[in-house]
C-alpha cells in the first residue's frame, strides 16, 4: 500500500471531517487553510493552492499563487474538537506553482540549513523550554490579572492552574508529544512544560503546535495563555531556552569523555560560533519590541555575551549531564520567536564555528551580574543588543545569517522590524504621561 493510501485510510479511520493545512509566516504565526476531508487525496498528491499575498512578509501580489504540500509525518488529530466534527492538521511546506520550494517559507529555511549540516555528517537536536503565563479572562477579554499566586515548583498552586496544565499536557500527548516535565515557574501564574528534544525540524514544528494547543486549552478553561516575553514589569518574563546538540554517527558529538570537562572540540567551536553571532541571532530569537524588556539584569534572563559550564547568568550554559545528554543551553530566546528561523540561525552560527575551528573565550565561571563593568570589560564580555532596531541592524550586517535566510526572508524581517520600531517609537506610552504630564 502506498504512503498516500495509508494516510487516507488513517484519516478515514479517525473519522476526520476537516483538515487544516498549517504553515508559518515569517513571524512564526500559524496560518491555516481548511479543507473538507474529501479533498485529502488531492492535498496529499498535488497540494492545495492558496493566495500567499495576503500573508504578511510572504509573497508579493505578482507571485501570489502558492502551493501547500502536507508533511505526512505531522498528521495529528486536534484532541479538543468534538468527535462528530473531528479536525486533523498537517504542517505543510510551501511551494511555488512551478514546484520549487518557496524561499519565504521559514520551514524551508530550516530544512535547507539542516541539510547543509547533514552534508558534514551532523544532525541538529534542540530541546526548547517554553514558559508562559496564564491570565484571567475578564468580560471575555484577555487581561494581565494573575490566575494564581504560586511560585517556583509549588506543588499545588491552585487547583485550576494544576488542572489546566494537566489538560494542556494531555492534549499535547495526544498530538504526539513526549512530555518530560512540567512545573510552576518563578512568577505568579507562570508555567513551564518541557517536551523531549529531537531533530530541530520536528521540535520547531512542536513549538508552533505547543503555542497553539496551549492557547486553545487555556481558553476552554476561560484563561488566556500568553507567550509574550515580558507581560508584567517587575517580575520574570517568559523565556524559551534552547538546548542544542549535534549528533554524528548516532553519537552525541558534543561529548568527549577524554577532556577535563568532557566537552568535545565540536562543542567548543559551536559555542564560539554562536557567541560570534549572538547579536544578530537576538533579532530572530527576540523578535518583538517587548522581548528586550525581558533581557535586563535581575530576572534570570541573559544580558552578557558569555558562556559557562557552571552558572546560569551566562548567555550559554552547559548543563551538567554528559553522555548522550551533553548539550549547550542558549538562554536568550523567548517564546515569541519563529522557531524555524531561530534554530536555523543557531545552527548556521555553530557550524561556522566548527568549520573555522573558532575557539570560545574563557568560561565565565563567576556570576557575571556581580562583576563590575571594568571586570567585564577586562574579560571581554560584551552585551546583547538592547532593543529591536539595534539587533535588526546587527542582523542586516551579518553575512552568514543573511545568506542562511536568503534575500526574501531577510528583507521581510528588516521591514517588519522597522515598521514595528517606528510605531513603538512614535507612540506616547503611559510611562511618559506618568513621568511628564504633571512635572511640566
Ligand atoms: P533546565 O534545567 O534548564 O530547566 P529542563 O530540564 O527544563 O532544563 O529542560 C531540558 C531540555 O533539554 C529538555 O527539553 C530535554 O529534552 C532537552 N535535552 C536533553 N538532552 C538533550 C540533547 N542531547 N540535545 C538537546 N536537548 C536535550
Ligand atoms: Mg526548564
Ligand atoms: Mg528542569
Ligand atoms: Mg524555566
Ligand atoms: Mg533552562
């Protein structure tokens, strides 16, 4: 039986009525084209065409006809839909009508970068840790009112938070996730659910699915789940630490039992490459104006460009486990990022480090936040860009990441950053009114 007939049989057996063909725009937001299950065969054999020009940063009017081709491995029934009108989804690749991949599709950019690493024998694994807040819905609208007063690893924050988290985990599990752990985070109403690492394409798909499922389940419980980086001033923001490792010949290429810290040459070069491109990666990993309000001292988020095997204040930490769990943890990304582009930029930077055998700076074993500015200067510890327009400038000057993304994506990222920054820059914010209205 062919792959396609197997898939069609599965769709029928699951009594699926509608199929959502999903893909991501430049900002990593899910877009859908829904088709009745009857159209499944056509979708799986020829693809389904759609108008790409209506999607921000996607296609120009004159090249608007695009084709969605479902990736069979991403089939999942949406567990929260009733059985009588069951809905399944596929994550799709975007093609031009002539059958060539569309270079504005972030999933394609990641696939291309993974293929380049594969030519050198590497597979790239990522384990993203998503944090989010659950806020109250008030009069049918999302608010920033806390739903609970729990703290880090609290056992029973409130019954509701526990129940919602359990519902989210059940839904994700039904959609094929292997959940490793979940806990209440440091801030009130803040949570983290961790799933098992895997191939970066699969985990990027997982990030997108995670956000969409979490928001849906929260809403069914009359709560608003937000992945905004810093929704409330004065408390921790939400991060999406990205644990990364390369495997070669089925073995973890970051592990070397014969070095003093059991880290391989590859891992050192990879770290050096990522540190070299840290400023431009920030544009991708921290893509909103608000993202930069998380990247400030005092809230467990990184600020300084350094790595460490022991302390959590560095941009890159090397968690203690070794063997197949040997990994580096990039701590700057936040969950508003486009995971496809974020993983592609980390991989491209790391691979460049390996190709050029770049050496990382010394391990910053001291708490970098406790160092004086002079001490940091002496240790050559630079800082991450402080706002979106600055990180965007670094990206535009970064030949490696720009060529990884290609002209289409780079150009779209540039105009999105400029528009967002301009709108923010010219808006009068409540802070300004509070500071100046009566003083002047
Ligand atoms: P933390 O101590 O930073 O809170 P967590 O336990 O919350 O870490 O998350 C660790 C993440 O790292 C998990 O998603 C896990 O699957 C992932 N991970 C484990 N081994 C690897 C590896 N070899 N490569 C990439 N990610 C890994
Ligand atoms: Mg964690
Ligand atoms: Mg943990
Ligand atoms: Mg956490
Ligand atoms: Mg972590």
